[in-house]
């Protein structure tokens, strides 16, 4: 029995991204605007832009957390910058040209890179394709070889005005041991002077591989190789023995996880052995063995598990749901800063259940707010949070989003505002009625994630029609001590048809 294998697909980098497009870059803390040409390298590791002086800025795609266009992109506030883009002219159609790329090492410490395209109908494609590459599963679970490729691409892109690669950039990439870098460059027959430079056709992938193997030798791998072969190459038979006896976990079931077949082993030799003479004879060298051990076949995370699609047709309660508590907070829950951005970042990272602590807003606006009650955390507008959720809910996953309202709003007027914001901003994505196949009856199953794809569900207690005396009696036991949160606060409850 041969078990079906699943593999992650590498990102697709479209030709127009590599060719590049003209944009104008602007910053929130400056009145300057800079015309640039923005591109992506063919392997999708970096977005980079060059100004008219050929100065290049690189942005690691792995750090990109979001891309935004139209009304969701940032817009300049300074009159001088607004005038450059004709933002205040009625027919400027500026929203069709806006692009913001959000990057950062985590959800809180974010940088916003703002651009205006020179043409209409450009930014949406750039935003969609950059985001797809940054969240590509294969890239986010990359093997060591991918990181070698990434270093090579970065060094290759950093050319001087003559189109050559400065050797000093290699020293900057590996600053820990200058003599070791110098020795590795010499072994790869590359220039080693700090002020030298070389043409791109000299700095080939093969030369870079030789450089890296000399810079980071792996004597333990060579020791394994010599235990299976005393010659400069290993035969296919010995390589088979290594794979099936040394590499394979002997505890695995033979039926579910069979040993590699001869055709599979030959395919590995063809893929990783750098010398065609060896691969044609079914031999693999120490270099080929090292490249194999750096490849996806030996990744710590088994790709089958990541690539396989799970059964998403069971009722919703059958699943563990990735959830967020106090979603709005960027820091501690006593005095932390609240931000609508946290809802975007949680959704983009895969959360499907978010918490909204809703409180009554103050006059004169009386806008409902989100905050952590009876603490020093800052307040944000309920409307801003709903807008952030509407924009980001299904960017990285189409599965349903559950909003858990901890509702402390005891004003009918403000609850009506909350309901209207949800209906207006979520539109058809908001589930306001039970699905036809799933009536709300005792014993009736609720829909599956697959049947609720693209839908937003709100979890909120309905209002009860108690008599005043009963209401007074019940409210005494409904409050929880501590942070003042309440599952069933006094007064009217937010209610839409089908909300629970």
C-alpha cells in the first residue's frame, strides 16, 4: 500500500512583479515624495524599490503582515503631500492608486510603507499577490536550502552603479569572522578584497554554494558519509541503506509509511547530486548528501501534515477554534493601549474567534466603544473595530469568523448604532438568519465550517422581557467580580434576528 503524499506549493511570482511598476513613495512623518520603481525578485524573497539615484530599499517578504488598498490604505494628511497626489480634487480617483504594505516582527511593532501608483488598476493586483506570497505555507515552513537561496538573492540584488556585486556586501552579511569569509571566498575562486566587485555572471549559484560549504563546513555530515562509503561517492545501494535504516524512524508502521522505492531514491540523487556524471551512474557525493539533508524531504515539520486538507464538513462545535481574548489590547490588560489594528493582525494570523468588550460611549457623540472595563486601558471606537474586521476577515482564510460580544452597553440608542454598523459594514457576510437546512430546533445540528465560509457570526446574549421586579432580582447575580465584566448586564441587549 502506497500512502498518498501531499506537498506544499512554492509561491507563484508573476512576471509583472519581477518587471516592476512605477510608484511614488511617501511617509507620514515627512513632506517629501519620492518616485520609485518597485519590483520583486523572481523567487519572491524581497520587495524592493529604487529611486532615481538607483538607491535601493529592500523589504523582506517574510516580515510583510498585510497589504491594503483603496480606503483601507493610509492617506497623507499634510497639505503639501495631498496636493502632490491631487487628493482634494473631486475627480482625482486617488483611492484607485493607493497601496500600503504593513510589515513588522510581530503584531504590535508595525511599519507602514505607503505608495501611490502612477496608473489606475495596478495596486489591487500588487496587494493581492504580495500578500499571497507572504502567507505561502511552503515559504513559512521553509527548509534550510530556502534560506541559502534567500541569502544568494539578497547579495545578487545589491549591485553598485556599474551593475556589479560589491564584495563588501558579503562581509556585511557575515560579519562575525572576516578571515573565515575571506578564506571561503578564495576557495570558491571569488574576489576577496573588501573593495573588490564582481559581475553577476561570476557570482553564480554554484560559486555561492561552494562559498557557503567552506564558510559553514559540516564535518559531522562527512563522518556519516564515510560510514557508508570509503570512496569519494556513495552508491545507490548504500544511499538506500542510509535512507531506510538511518534516516527512517523504525517505529513507523511499514504499511502506512513504507520504505523508499528504488525509483524514489534515484529521483533524489538526480535532484540533489550537483555532478551529472555521478547522478547518471546512480552515485551521490558528500556535497549531494548535504544538499539532500538541507532539502524539504528532511524538514522537521512533515509537509504531508501541512499540505493535507482536513475534513471541514462536520458541525462547527466538532472543531477546536483558534481564538483571541481581549483582542483589542497591544499590551497588558490593566493599562495597555487598545487598537483596531489588533483585530486585523489576529485575523490575518488565522484567528477565527475574536472578543469585543463593548461599552457605552460618552456624550456628545455617544459612540459605542471597545475597552477593558474599570481599568486604565485606552478606548477605541466600536465602529473602527467593525471596519477593521470587515476588511481583514477573509484575507488569509475563508472559514467563518465568530465575534464574541461581551456587551455592557445598556443604551438602546447605542445598541442600535452597533447593530447598524454590523449590518452596514459586514453586508451579506453577516449571518442574520439560520441557514435553511439548519433550523434552530432542539437536537438539530448546526452548520459546518465549509457551509459557513465567508460568513461572520455574532455571539451575543439576546434581551429578555422580564418584569421589573424579576429583572432587579436577576441583575444582582449576573455581575462577575474583578474587572467588572458582565455576561448579562442590566438594561436592553443588542439583538438582531438570528443572533444568539
